[in-house]
C-alpha cells in the first residue's frame, strides 16, 4: 500500500511545485530556461501519478473453475466416462 500512495504523493507534490514555479516564472517574465525546467518537472510528476494509477488499478483475473497445481498451473476438471 505504501508504494501505491507514495507514487501519487510524490507526483502530486512535484506537479504542484512545478505549476507554482511556472506561474511565478511567467509572472516575473524571467528566462525561458526556468520555464523548460519547470515543464520537465511537471511531466515527471505526471509520470509518477500515472505510475501510481497503474499500480492501484490492477485487473482482477476471471474465475476459472479448476485445480491449481503446486507450480501454479491451472488444470481443468476432467469428466470420467
């Protein structure tokens, strides 16, 4: 659970920091090099948020009736005639 939450938290904090930096940079009219750095940080934050989302949303396997062997393989029931 900590890995799931940590990617979200880190991603959201990075996104917020970079958005504040972009607004500050645009308001002051400073160099564009800082704007590029803050945009890169914003993309990094979005990457962390997306990774956290992928970890949380795990597809559940469909139920298939059968016997699970010790090595993890599933064997379907066989009908004897």
